[in-house]
C-alpha cells in the first residue's frame, strides 16, 4: 500500500485528510445547510474516499469508461432535494483527462457536461477535479471534485461533490457504474 503514502510526489493520504477536513469544517457554512444534511454530505464524501482507498483488487487500472446510476443530494438556499442521475465517463486515451456527463432524471431534470483531470491512486482508483456546464432553463458553470474505484472487473463505484455556480447549489453524489 505504498501508493497510499506517495503517488507521483503527491501525498494521497494528506489529500484525503485535507479534503475531508475542508468539508467537515466548512460545509455547515455553505448557504444555510441544515445540520442533518451536513452529515449526509460528509457520509457521501467519506464513502467515495474510503472506496477509493480500500476497494478490493481489480483486474484493470481505473482507465475504463463507465455508465452508471447515482443517488444525488442537491443542497443550497436552506433546501435540499434528492435526485437520481444517469452518469457516464469517457477516459480520453493516452492522457490524464476524462469527459463526463450526467442526466438528472428528477426535480426538473438537467444535463451536466464536464471535463476533468484524473489523478491515479493506484491500479484501481482515482480522484478527479474539473469543470464544465450545467444546462437546465439556462446554462451555468459547474465545478466538480470526486473519486472513483473499481470494485470488480466490470463494476465501478464513484462519488463526489459538484457546485453549480448560477444556481448556488451543491450536489453530493454516490453511484455505481458498469465499466467497459
């Protein structure tokens, strides 16, 4: 588990600790999120991060494309909404970039298209960060951070947090996908 301590000069363990600390100490100050939702968001972020670290060995690197379904919790302006989305990832060959998309099926729908920089965390996991557009009754910039891991040769677990700037809404997401 040497990759946990250092991955290309970046301390992966420190990355997760810093991200979790940021969420834990700042999430309650983001646009009036009720305390019970803070716990749900932290649980989603923790699940994604722990999954990326301790998932069982997979047969291939996390260079796969996938299509999956996710449970999403949108939060902002003192309100929260549970959503369902269909998500996809296309790994751009010979690069550390991916194209990602989400189609939200509930609460008015919407489409999100993002590009991300992917940081490998060993043979079966990775973290990603990027941005793109959210389209629903207008267009908005979206910022995205998350993690993904292979649970088996064909099953991926992914999760993260997105922020839709025009709507001032955050979205915590956890999903399972079919890798190909």
